[in-house]
C-alpha cells in the first residue's frame, strides 16, 4: 500500500507543479482573449445611440435575431464558405505537390526552399495591392497577356465583375498561403522512415503506388493540421477582399460585414453581434472538423508513426 500511495502523492505534486507553471500563461490568455470577447458579447446585447455618448439600451438577443434574419448575413456567410473551401482545397493540393517536389534531391533545392517562403513572408496588404495591379483592366499584367494571346478574360474587368472578383481573391490567397501548407507537408515528409520506402521498392511498388499507399497516408497528420489552420484563417478573411474589392461584386465576407456595420454604419451593437456570430462560426467549424473530419490530431499523429 505504501508504493501506490507514494505514487499518487508524486502524481499530485507533479500536477500541482504543472498547474502553477501554466497559470501565468492562462491568466495572460484570459486577459488578452476572454476579456475582449466578453466585452464584445456585452456590446452585442445593447443598442447604442449615435447622437448621445454613453446612451444605450439593453435589448438582449435582438441584434442577433436581426442579423440572422437578414439577406446580407447569409449572403456573406455563403460567400465566406465558398472562398474558404475553394482556397483551402487548392492550397492543400498544391502544398502537397510542392512539399513532395522539394523533398526530392536535385541541385538548387535549398535555394528553392528559401524562395518558397517569399510569398508567405509578404504582408497580405502588399500582396493584395500587387494582385490588384496585375488585374487592372488597362495596364494589368495578367489582362494584358490574356489580350495579347487572344485568350478569354482579357476584355473583362476582373475586380468589377461577380465571379471574376472572387477568382482573383482566391488566386491571391492560394499564392500566398500554399507555401505554408508545403512547409508543413515537407516537415511531415522528413519524419517518414526511409526503410519504409526501401521495403516498398523491394516489393516492386512503383512511384505512384508508393505515394498513394505510403506517403499520403503517413502525411495525414501534417495535412490535417495544415487544413484546419488554413480553414480557420480563411473563414476570418478580411484584408484581401477589403483591399481588392471593398466587399463588392460578390466578395463580402462575414468579417467585412461586421466591419461595415461596426465602423462605417456606427451600429455598435449590431456590428458586435455580427462579430460574435463570425467568431462562433469559426469555433463551430473547428470543433466539427476536429471531431468528425480530421479526428483528434494527436490520435492521427500516433497512427502515422
């Protein structure tokens, strides 16, 4: 009885030490995240006067009801999810392809790996301005090349037409963040044991069979992690559509709608409610993804070893 009792005492002391060590970080996280979120929730439960400072009226969930019953919210909701699903899907496919390519041995691989970081290192606003210039109707590089080659799209004003504007935003996001996925995939490839490939080679497996039956299954942890990170970030997209289109022509996202209500319309309560709905949507998607689509990241990682 002495050994189990001693063991429980040691475990209790270790847990107590762990709690004391993480407590400062938890307090800091609470102050940085929980307090602003709580204040935003309180703002969303009130209606504020634009004429008299400090004048407000508690209205409960009215602001949420008004938001959820408007066409603007559901339109922004649909456009945000279309952007997120399309861009993340393309980023995962391109990221896996780039990661596998960079993992092969060839001259100049180190330089190419360094160059891969350039798009991801560029500020999003700078990237958006660059893409805006590339698709400018008269002097843009892309539109000029399309016109010179007689290809479709050369005569279109891309950022002023529905569909085309969203395509530019998706392309700009994929160009910037696909390298992030590639880096995670490359890191996942580095931990795959070499003897696995040697065994597959002895069994006569071709490159395509090796990729589908060995490489891709063992990359599940890296791909799952990259996909969830990118999905959560894409659902909060604001800067690209703000710079490129100001949310016009079918590119308004949930974050942009909240910004317009909060800062341009000066509807503090309504804008806060939209912000909280955006936050709740992202949280719900993350929980659903981890629970059903991606599984527990730790369990997936253990399966891949």
